[in-house]
C-alpha cells in the first residue's frame, strides 16, 4: 500500500510539473471551467427567481439545492482530475502499443492505467463546489446533524467510486473496439442524469427511468445521496438509499475490476 501511495505521489508531482510548464494553458483551462460554472450558476439563480422550490414538497429549496450543486461539482472535480485524463489516454495507448510496456511493469496495470495523470485545472470547479456547499449549509434550518457530517465524506467517496467504475469499464471497452472515441460522449450522457435531484424523475416516463438510474445504472446515487444526507433531514427511506450507495460503490468497483481483467486477457498487443 505504501509503495502505491509513493508511486501515486510521483504521478501527482509529474503532472503538476507538466501543468506548470504550460502555465498559460493551465490558466485558460481554469478560466474556461469557471466560466462554464458561472453560466450554470446564473441559470439556477434565474430558476429560483421564479420558484422557491424545485419540485413541490421535495425540500429542494435554494440552500439545499446549492448544497446539491456543490456536491456534484466536488465529486466530478475529483473524477475529472484523477481518473478521466488517464482514461482518455487509454485508447491511444491501445492503438499505438503503449499498453504493451505498461503491462510488463511490476505494478498493477489498472492502477497505472487509470491514475497516471492528474489534471489540476479540474480542481477549479471543485473549489467552487466547496464554496457552494459552505454557503448552502450556512443557510440551512435546521443545521446538518453530526451523523450527516460523518456520513457525507463516506458518501462522497461512494459517489467517486461509482463513477470510477463506469470510467474503467468504458475505457476497457477500448481493447475490444480498437478505438473508443465515444468514451467522453457516453460519459457525458450518463453523468447528465446525476446533475438533478431524483425527485424530478416522476410520472409514467420518469418513474421507470428513476428506477433504472438508481438500481441498474446507479448514477442517481452519486450526487443525490450525499447531498440529501447533508442538506435535508434524514428519513427512513434515506437510510435505504445510503445503504444502496455503499453497495453500489462496492459492486461497481468489483465489476470494473472484472471487466478490466477480462479486457486485458483479450489484448494481444498493437501488432496483433
């Protein structure tokens, strides 16, 4: 474990040196991310200028919703900083043969291939997320309980684990497809469902979609569960969702490991 932490530390330092070598590009990426976030924030402020709550009786008034929004930013910033850059390079490594040299190294291949790059500019939105959570919590009445604060980081980690599982499985598909340029597009389509409270998925179409995105593709558990635990009073049904998030994280990590190993077993080098 210590060895892997040391290796990961080396990856972090190398990525930081690379980003600081091209400072202007780093600054532009941060400004672009913050600009995109500012437009989204303006949109939600506009929405709340017409309504006090998203979904009648849902509890998602302005402060809780901004906790939700901030939670989503924190989780996505972690994923986009630590895992997505490596996944994006995976297809090129398969195509050019760079995967060959990785597989012969005396370190776990999944660890190397999913965590060898860190994108520091992604943390810009994460800092905005922390600020939004802090603002939203300061306006909550009643304030979050001690149990909610203890569960929140655990559920954040579960959300990250679920998304990490999706990323690894999508990246592993590259070995079977040869060139998976649709990775980022499909990733956007999946994570789009997690950007909104689960309560908006209701009715004859929304109800089944909510069930699928909760228990089949557990994307609605990623942000909804940690945000709801912190921003809204914990109810009996929320306990089941908390347990579902923990189980989904474990299952996604296990499935991603099995999928990655199966894909590696089918890999025959770039020359074959």
